[in-house]
């Protein structure tokens, strides 16, 4: 019998076998598969092939299930079979290189936007992008609530330079399709999900986390641009002047953002 | 956060039961959580899950149980991951930090599975060296859990329990003894579960796990989706006889039942502990 392989080589062969998309039988025909099989004990049934297959089968199913739970609206919109195909293709291109399964979907939006399924489901890239933003908001720490006293402490000169601090969970998204509607329906029965939008309907979305969960809301163009400008650090007076909005409108935007906990302080 | 001595039978805390636990504060001696669920993706942090865990921790002792340490991998240790683990542990102040005696990936690919190691001198030295580095990096000792396995290697040089004993002796780490995993592997590989128990150093066992498995043509799969089986209860009683009533966990991760059903399973484990301990007096 040949001398035992170094641990690193053995792990490399096995990782190659277990991540082969075509399954364990195809993998065992490869050089890595042939080498790996040689070192699997067959003192008792089942065979080495069947023992290796337990891990091969579990690999894809585990990652499919994980991505399904992190992209529920995508899964619902595509249906089980299409979602499975998308993820199989994705994993062929992007294996996991992180200890945290939550990182696995980080490239799914970019990948799916270029995937053949996006011809039938043109909103696919936008929906993946939205769900990735939702996941990011879920795993971002919030700042403490706004102390209203910070406003009263500002001198008129300070007001000229004051910029708002927003909650770190807040992100803004420009989409070509109204994917926020699909996201809102993510837990409804899949039958109702078949959506047949043919022409883009661009929209602006805000994603953030409140006390309970992640929120996704549609914003008007002017409010979106003003919020975007403020998040970039533009001073309050400059952002308000550039918005072109009436004072009442500005007031209502700021009241809503404060009420939703998006504004966390002044800088 | 008050530090309390931990004993009895704890439960795995899963998101479906967050509301129940926070609103009803059920009588459970401690909870175990999966460490990675509270770390967030790259560039992220604990976020909402960690907020919930911090609330739970105010009421209960918590064990941090990892699935991604990959202590047996030949890839370099992931120090970003260890930094996150250390940070999580400093916030939660767990009564124990555990992970699995396995590898989860190699050559840059993470398979997110608990993959079996060959039980060789080379692997024992490799794992022991990494455990020491991990314990240094996170500033606390860890306990390693035996995994269920579906294959073994022709070039194994020792039994799994001898491999564990070797690592414990070298590193001083603890053992999280998964009694269900011993039974699953015993059936799949044809060894005696009680012989396994006899080979584990008594003082090293800090925690035990109990769970349910599935059976496919006589081959057992560790699915955590059933009640604890009769042979595992029997082996658990033998484990309590050898190691004492160490804190034990009921794991149930798929088809998760009601909280009351989990408590019933935990009560059964406590009965076994109490029965064995009473008989020993």
C-alpha cells in the first residue's frame, strides 16, 4: 500500500470531490476523486462511494437552503426549480471562502443580473440586491436614539455647517423594477408570486432596521436625492437648498426620518 | 451580567423561540447558541441577532457553540473569524466556548460541513497546535466536540477516542461529548459506544449533547430532527455514570418542535442524570 497522503493533500482531494457539481460519481472519475477514494475505509458497508456521497449531497443542499433563507423573495419569485438552477450555477462560479455562511450570497446580485434567468425574470438582479441590503441591515448595529437636545444646543453659525448623522443600517437603493412589492410578499404562498412585468418601473428605496426588523420603503425622487446628499455629509442648509422642495415638504420628510429613527445625531 | 455556576439540561436557542423565551422567561438552566449566527457577514456586526442574544443573556447563562472554527483544516487559521469570536465572547460572557473536532473546508473552499479527520499522529499534532493558537487568540479555553461521521480512513492510526484523549493531554482543552454522535458513528463504523466513553478522560468532559438522528438502510445520519432515541438514552446513562451530571444540551435544529416539547425532552435528560446520580450514592 502506498504511504498515507499528507493531510493537506487528502483534504484538497475530498473538497474537490464534495463540491463537484455533477455529483459524486462524476467526481470519483477525476484524478482527485480516484486518489480520495483510495483512502476511504471499506471494512464494512456501505461502500466508499456511498459514504462520500453523504457529504456530496449534503454540501449542495445545505448551501441551497441557506441561500433560500437569505433570499426568500428571490426563491419565491423564481420558484423552487429555477432557484435551484440559479444557485447551482452560482456555486459553480463562487464557492464559499468564508467561515460565515452569511457571506455566501455577497455576489449573487451581480451574478444573477447576468444570468440567463434574468431574461425571463428581468427584476432578478434588483431583487437579489434588495435582499442583500436587507441582510446587511439585519447584521449592522444601530446607533442609540437621537437626543433632540442636540438641535437646541446649536448656534446659528453651527447650523450653517451642520450635517446629519444617519443610522448605519440605512442604505438607499435605485432599482429598475418595483421589487419592494415582491419583497413584501416574500412569506405569502408562492402561487401568487408569478409576476410578469414587461417594462421597467424605476424606483428609489430606503432599507433600514427598526426595533423589530428590517424595513423597506419606497421614496419619492426628491426625498431620495435629498437623503442621499445628506448621507454623503452635505450640510443641512446646502442639502435643503439643493432639494428645491417647499419648506412644508422638507419638514414632513425630516419629521418622518426622525420618527423612523433614521436620524441619529448632528455632526 | 451575573456569572452563575451552570448545571442541568439546557436547550439550543433557535430564532423560532426568541419571542417565547423573551416574553415568558421559561425555566431553563441555560441556552446554547450557534456563535456564527451572531457575527454577521464580512464588514458587518452582530446587529439584530446580537441584540436579541444580549437580552437573553441578561436572564440566562449562554454557551457559545461554533461550527466554523475548522480546527482540523490545513488552511491557515482565520484570525478575522477568531477576532469576531473573541469579541462576541467578551460581550456575551459565555460559560463555555465550544466547536467541533473536524475540518469544514480546505484549499480556500469552505464546505460548511463537519468533515471527519483521519486519526493519525500528523493530524493530532496539527489539531493540537491549532487549538493552542485558538485558545491564545481568544484568551480562553475551548472544548471540542466529537462529530458524527459517515466515513473513516484506511490510514487511521488510532481510534477516535484515543485521538481526542491525545489532543486533550497536549492542549488541556475540554471535551464536549456528543452522545448522539458517538452512537451514530458507532453504528456507521462498527465500534462500541461504551468503549468510546471509557477512552475519554473524565476530567476533560465539560458538556454533553443529546439529539436525534435519521436512519437510511441501517446507516445513521445526524439530522437533529427527531427526539433522542432509546439507544442514545442508554448510552447517555452510561456517560453520566462515568462523567457525572455535566451540563447537557438538547439539540433540535430541523422540524423544530414547540418549546414545551423541547422542555419535555430536557426533563427526560434530567431524569436520567438524577436517576444515575441517586443510584451512585
